[in-house]
C-alpha cells in the first residue's frame, strides 16, 4: 500500500462521506472538486443509480449472479445487499485492486444464508486474471446469466489501455442472457470553460481520468441490446423520484446504460 498515492476507491469513499481514505485521497478529491464542484453529488447519484439497476436486474430481468468490478469500499447499499433483498439466493463476486478494500473485504462478504459472495483482488486491466480466479468459479455458475457491473470505473481507463477491448473480453466470457451495466463521467454537459477546468484539475489530481462523449460511451454497448431508456444520465434511468426532486443532468454529468447480451 502506498499512502502517498491517491486511489479512486478511497477518493470515492471520501465523496460519499466515508472515513476510509488517506490525506492524499482527500487532497486529490478536493482538487477534482475545484474544477467540478458537484462531483460529490455525482458520486451519490451514481450510487443511487447502481441500486436501481441492480434492483431491476434481480427483480425484472431474473438475474441472480453479479460480477461487480471496481467495487470500492463497503458502504450502505452494496450490490449483494440490494440483489439479495430481492432474491436471497443471489450470488455476487466483487473485484477491486485497492489494499484498503481488501482489508475491508469481510464487510463485503456478508451474504444471506441462501446466497453467496466472494472477493477477488484484481485489476480491470487484467480481465484474464479475473476470469480465471478460483473465487469466480466457486461462486458463479458460468452457464447462467450474470450481470457485469462496471460502475464509475471505465473513466479511469485511458485510451492507451484499450478500454473497449477490456470490456469486450469480459462480455465475451458471459453466456447469452447476461447483462452489462456501465456508468461513465462525461464533459458533454459542461461549458467550454467548465470542461477545461475539469480536465485541468483531473490532470493534477494524480489519478488518470478520461471524460468521454455520449458516442464514445455508447460504443461500449455495440452489438448488445440496450434496456430502455438506453443511454441517458444516471438521474434519468428509471428514476424513483419526481423530476423536481432530481439534480440537474449538468451537475451530475454522468452517463449510464444497461444492456442484455444476446
């Protein structure tokens, strides 16, 4: 563990009001917030979307297995808590590469008696390691549909790291009827000055970051069957609050979509 280097999961924990972060994570998070002041709001709305998406998959799409990559630190409403509130037999595998998350893995591994959870210490940039992990084989049935959750992680994968290829490797390993859920930060809703400020502060934050346009985000779902309402803001995907109670798309600046794998 390098406490002098900021990590996305600990920074996200800080934005959500958690305490499992270092000074360097808080400094990095505050740097980002200086260019995009509503980033903590975006983190909270992203988390709310994740819960709605998992609930839809478990309740309406009949998905009982979840592979959550880029889990982050445990907080209220983890994937297994939401899924098992609908289907107590749901099985969830978490993946992250932060030693602090690893330390807290016990909190993530609290499952209902009927279901099961597991944790893999691995990086999204090495999908082969994730797919070959014994914890994955021991927890998820490869013949049954699985929901691949890539929530607020793809914007940390820069273009030179082949983001579309990484997602394709994971999708290709899943059986027909599986689903994929992705959220991603965007600059589409920012003014030119706001976009420039966000890019500059992200560059200074110490964490590689890539804002992507709607077209760039939609490319992750090429060949898949998008679930209504398709590509949209996290605040507008099957919302459970009236429009007047939702934050603006501009303040959140986060795309999302869910799709079925044919």
